[in-house]
């Protein structure tokens, strides 16, 4: 795997990740973010479970807050 500037993040092509799936998962389990690339562009990331859960929780909270603050806009979008 190729280390990025941040020692807690890694980057590698999807084709290489297929062959190193156990290594990618182990890196995420140890707290690293593994960015997967295709043709040199990031297309996905494998992240530690706690990070994914935190992101999900934050998105749900922001969605609830937006819905609460803008009910008329949501009604209009639903039409």
C-alpha cells in the first residue's frame, strides 16, 4: 500500500485492493482510512467502523435538524 501524507490514511488502486483485501480490512481495523483509486482518482474509502457510525449519526442528526427547520421546503419538494 502507498502511504499518503497522513500516517492514518492509505491509498491504493481498486485492482490492488482486491488482491489485498485482508490487509485493507486490517488497516481499517487499526484506525486507518484506506482510499481506493481508479485511474488515479479516489472513488471509495474503507474506514474504521466507529468512523462510519459517527458519520451516519451526524448525517441523521443534520437531516432531522434540516427537516425541523424547513418543513415548508420539504413539503414543496415532495410535490
